[in-house]
C-alpha cells in the first residue's frame, strides 16, 4: 500500500478523520477478510468527519473486548 510506504502520508491522519477513514476502508478491503460491523461503523463515521474522540464518546463500548481496550484506542 503506497500510503503506508510514505510516512509523511500518515503524519496528519490524526487531524483529518476523513483521510483516516478512507485509509482504513482501503486497508480493510485489501485484507480480504470479513471485518466486524463495528469496523464499518467507525469508518463510516470517520469519513463523515467525526474525530476518533467523538466516535468513542458516541459509542463508549465500541470494540470493548473484556477490558483490554477498544478499537478506537489504537487510533
């Protein structure tokens, strides 16, 4: 994936939720695996312009897997 090969392309993703969502959608499709519905919901929200913090606030138990952190903790 060319975006991941160039670190400068990743530098501002935390400031641009739409770009982050687009990158995550592309990575998800390239994985070739079935991803959980939560993944699609997060990506949809990012592409709509919501920040990871806003998504976590709106869906606090998103990806909660027994206390080891949520999907949004990795962003």
